[in-house]
C-alpha cells in the first residue's frame, strides 16, 4: 500500500479480503520511505462478508459444495 500522503505518527490499520476475517493492528510512520508491517495470517471462512464465521457462512458453503472454481456465490456480498 502507498502511504506517501500520510503524516508521521501512529495509525491503526485493518485488512480484509473476500471470504477472510479482518486483521487489525497498528503502525508508526517515522518518515522513512518504506515501512514494513506484518499483517498476520488471514483466517478464511467469512463467506457473507460480515466478519463472523457462523451458520450463515456454512449455508453458503453448503449451497455451493461441489461447484468448482470461483468462491461461493451469495446475494448482497462483495
């Protein structure tokens, strides 16, 4: 990610991808041209995008079980 326009200081970050639970953390920008941030392992299973793995996600998975290729299809998802 490019953060060239951000001022020095502490920031809270959040990263979330389709079908993954969000990861959160903090980073301090000290004016260096590059800052490395470890964002951790992305845990999968959030098929409806609400950042919770529950029966709703299971029902999406069950409805798409055996269909190869792309991630499960849901209504109202990302």
